C-alpha cells in the first residue's frame, strides 16, 4: 500500500533531501512516501501567497515508483488547496510527472489552477 504522510522531523527531511541532491528551503513542508512500510520517495513543497510551490517530488535512489509520486503530488496539491491556495507551481525538473498531475506550461513555468481540481469525475487530466 502507498502512503504519503507528513514528515515534521527536520533532520529526517534534510537527510532524505541531501541523499537525493535537494537543498530543503526554510519552512518547506514535506510528505514522505511509503510503500509497504519502506520509504520510497518524498514531496517537498512550500506554501506561498495564494498557493504553493512543489519544490521536489522524487523517488529515493532505490525506487522508481512513478505512480507513488503522483499520489504524493496529489496529496501535496490537496494540502495547498485546503490552506486556501488556488495556484501551484511545479519546480521539479520532471515535466512528464508535472503533466501527469495536470500542470501546464504558462510562460516559463509549469502552472496549475487548483480551483475545481479535486471536484467532478474528470478532475485530473491524464496524458
């Protein structure tokens, strides 16, 4: 079973980010992704005025479960929306993953309007 759970331990967040080549920003939030109890990835994000930024959404070095990243990405976007955010920016260097989550190119960014993202039968685009 895949689980995306909030991680509050800054040392653990710093360790996993460092192992994956990511420098965690101050006050960034993080979900750890587990599959059958094993850590397989993480989603590092930050709330902003009006929305949020997905800073990193990656598997650990010993995993390649892209579907788990989609689950964690949606959990992150849900959290951003529940905090009143309407806009999300995807900063990870993985456009295929961004597109799976519904992000689109807008100028020089990957952008997603969260208004209505989680409602209706066709809320998530698939490519």
